[in-house]
């Protein structure tokens, strides 16, 4: 299992870079649309599209959900570490593993129920108010996408935590 993970490391790295690239594109789109909208209120010849606010909010939802998956990969998510210095090292490692398993389960729930919501009539037949040609599926899609990312990246973290907890070295895992 550990050998397989280390063999998949390039795929994890590519996925991480791809998600970061998507987040950068979304941020640029947010800045451009917001700037155009604000400027359009004060400058006559710059359009202020009616859909700008909903698109900016949708892009922000995508960025928030996708960046949460990146935080999992980098172990940068918020966590309580106040008592870590006072607890035995093995217990801290076990609790970190337990937290990763809980986040893995949360990712599974987000993936499962996010898909159900995206398949619901509300999402499939509902439309954006300012863009009636655009389905609301796009509004709900960040949930299952982030759930899938959480499951993928948490699986990597769980295996790394197990390696750390049991003292398995990469060379030993490859043998």
C-alpha cells in the first residue's frame, strides 16, 4: 500500500498543481468581473452586466472549496495544537490520524450528497436569476468536486500518517 502511494506521488502532485491553476484562473476572473462591474457603475462606456455578482459569488465558492482540498494536501488546514506539546508523541500522531479519518469521511459525505443535490430537480431545472440559460448545477457542483478532492488528498495523508505512526520508511515500503 505504501509503495503504491509513493508510485502515485506524481499524479497527486499534478492534481495539486492543476487545482491551484484552476483557483488562480478563478481569482483572475473574479478580479476582472468585479473591476468591470464597479467601473461600469461610474463610467458610462464600461458595461455593468447583471450577472456579475452571481458569477463572482459562484467563483468564490469554487475557490473556497478547491482551496480546502489544497490545504489538506499541505496539512495547512486549521487544527487545534494547543496540547500537542504536553501529550505523548504517539498519542498526537494517533489523534492526527483520527482527525484525517474524520475529514476523509466528511469528504465522502460531501461527494455522495453533493452528487445527489446536483442530480436533484432544483439543480437540474433551476436557473440563475441573471443568467437564465445557465443551470444551477454549476452553483452546487463545488460540493462534490471538493468532496472528491478531499477524499483523494486525505487518502494520501492517512497513508503518510500511518507510515509516520508505525515508523515505516519509504525505502522499507518500496522493498
